[in-house]
C-alpha cells in the first residue's frame, strides 16, 4: 500500500455538491477498477451546507482539503543522508562525511529533531583558527572520546566522565620547567616516564595521556586512583596525539545552531526556490511535520521532481481550478460543461458529455466497468444530480439525468422528492452566514477575451429568504469586484419552486451585458436587479447568453 502511486481526484474552487460527490464517486470507482494505483478524493474549497447535508445523510467523510497542487518538498528527490547524534566526536563526523561524500552533516537530538548542522567548512575553520588550550574542557569532552580518538583506552577513571576544567599541555620541557607550568586540573600529554607521571599527578594534573604505551605501571595507576585522576594510554607518538586530540570534542560544540535553514515536507517548491537562490548552500535538511529530520535536498533536487498526478472533475476553466494546476500532471478530465481554458502538457483521457451533472456521466462509467454502486456512493451521486438539475427542473436536465437520478435513489433507498426537499432546505439555511460566505458558497469566475467576470448562485424554496439574501449581498458585489479584480460581478437568487431567478449585477458594463442578453428591465435604486423567468441554470442559460452578447 505504501508504494502505490497516488492520484488525486479534485473538483473546482467554491465546490458545489456535484464537484464534491463526483470526486468521491470517481475515486471509489477507480480504486475498485485498479489495484496498482491509489485514488484519493480531494476538495479545493469549503463544503457548502447542501453538500454537508448529503455527506452526513449517507455517512461519508468530507474529502481532505487541497487548495494547491503545486510541487512540494515531499515530491522532490530527498537524499537519505544519515543524521548524527550530537555527542559523536568531530573525528567520527569527519570520517563519515568523507565516506559519504557529503559536505554538510545534520546533527540530531534524542528525539531525532534537527539540533544543528556541521559542515566541512566549519571543521576546517575550526582547525585552522583554533589556538585555545581549553577547547576540550570548553566542549566538555568525555574521556572515552579522547581515548577513542587517539586509538587508546582508559586505564584508570570513569570513561564517561567529562574533562571540564583545565588546559591541554605537553610535557616536553625539563621536569622543573614543566612542573612550574603545570596547573591544577590540566590534561597532560606525556611519554612513559614513570617519575614524570607521578610528579604530574602530585602537582594536580586531572588526566594523563601516556603516548607510545599500551600500559602504565601499577604505582602510577594506584596514585591516579587515589587522587581521582584519569589515565589514558595510546600507542600513538606524542606528535600524533597532539595533532589528533582536539578532534575528540563532540560535534554539538562545533555545529551551527543559529540561523539554520531547513524545509518541511509540505513546503511548496515555489517558496523554497527563492530561499535556495538567496543562500546557495549545497544542501538543506528536510523535516517532517513533527520537526524530525528526514533527509537532505539541494538545488539539483529542483530539476527532477515528481509532479502530483490529478484527475479533474466538474470543470475545465483554469480560473476555477485549484492553485498551481500547471505544476501538476493532469491525467484525466470528466466534466459536463463547455470546454474551457485548462491546458495540459500531454494528451489526457477526456470525457465530456452534454448532461446536467458530472455524476450522471459517472453513473454510466460504473455500468460500463460493471462495478456495483454501494448505497453511500449512490446517495451522493443522486444528491449531485438533484442539485445540478434542481430535481429535474433545470433546462440542463436530460433524460439520462432523470434515469440515473431515479435509479440511484432506489439504490440509496430514499424517496427522491422528499430527500430533495430536505437537501434544498439545508442548502437555504443561510441566516447565520456573512455576505462574503454566501457569495462564495457557489461562485465561479469566467474569462472571455479581456473580460473577466464572476457569477454566484443560491437556490432556495423560500422566496422570503431569497429576498433577505439579496439585501445582504447587494453591498458585497462591489467589494468582491475590487478584491478580485473582476470587471463585473453577478449573483443568481434562484427560486426552485417558481423556476425563476432574481439577478443582481455590479460593474461598469454589467447592466448593458444583462440587457443585451435578456429582454428584461432593471429595477432597484441603482438599477442593478433583474427578474429572469424560467432562468435557473448558470451553465446552460446565463453563461451562454452572456457569451453570445460579448461576442
């Protein structure tokens, strides 16, 4: 299951019942017909009350929200560079980086969350610029790590204790000069001279690193144990021990902790591209939503990305589609509208039929593939047909819609007329909504040449409620036009029982377009209201009339 290819089925923004139900029904159909891919229904906007009623009635969860199908970090080739715990030594980190061919090493805490980054540059600058003798103490270096870095072992003392005070010095001078220089708490690198070792311990040395030796005399061991000192033996010579000992510090002392640049799996590549261009690092760590480290990406990862694969339902207008559609790979389109402005890079499977609802097409597809329609799916498809055809009253309704709607009602086990009343009643319960929410409940944007306009629609069985909504919405139309940059905004208040629409309009040429499209009169204080008898369909009646007038 985890390796199956994911394909998303998604409708338009401001989705209506057909858009949501078609996505769910087609994803179910595809999953039943295909075992190698996994189809997921998604929504590009907020579910309205009518759709919510249908989903709750038939016990189906809302599709997950996907407002953007642009490529994300999780679609990139993430290099699985192993992260390092913060207590490993610089030497081990360097060897790992050289073996792995990486220039940046992510450093993790115990929960695998990113704590810092250690780069090759950090290491080289440290060894070129570091002159302090207290570096091991400052870094609180473990004696075990000192011994391991020097290919030695701890003879006396607790290997897990840390060297926290004092300097690192070399016993290279005469015994007199050396003892004058020695301070209490120092770590001394020295040869296997027993007298010098005893003298160093007597004068307060905290630790001795004995070079060219694998053992130390019992007398020195006993003295060290009595004074609480640590003895480390290494077969390296003094020069090698001096050169390597600073590599024993833990990486957490050297790593960069401030100003780290990392990306989340859900980040969109459009956003990270700008960050990469600004900073030009070779690699960046990737974290999951819990902040845990996943891997590394570089600018080269932007070249070969796995684009999201999607199927569009119930629309072919680019202005109605989910954001960043051009970054996705469209595999298929199933729709019942006119062919719009969606463009594809390669040929796709396209099924567009002149019926009243996308789910009517899906009903045929289920029969063609001989796949049974379960009750919840049948209920959703029926709800979509009822909604789009206004229970077979719309001029968009075809005989196929009637046959499919009634057959699906039988599978769902409902009286289609009674169910439609309940669903429309739920859809028209808009009293608690703001004008902006009502406007965008079912709002679509259209582009015709240089003209850009929007049309929203609400259907209700209650004329008084429609009248109240009209008063709420009239001031909202100019707000929407200014906000979205559209030249004209229209809103249809459709009375399902009377099969009549009250049309609100706003915009410089909105009234002219309306008058050229219909033989009607404008009423209201601003001459912005028209009554359109027998007009109930935005797709079949209003938009074609507008397009003809614009032509």
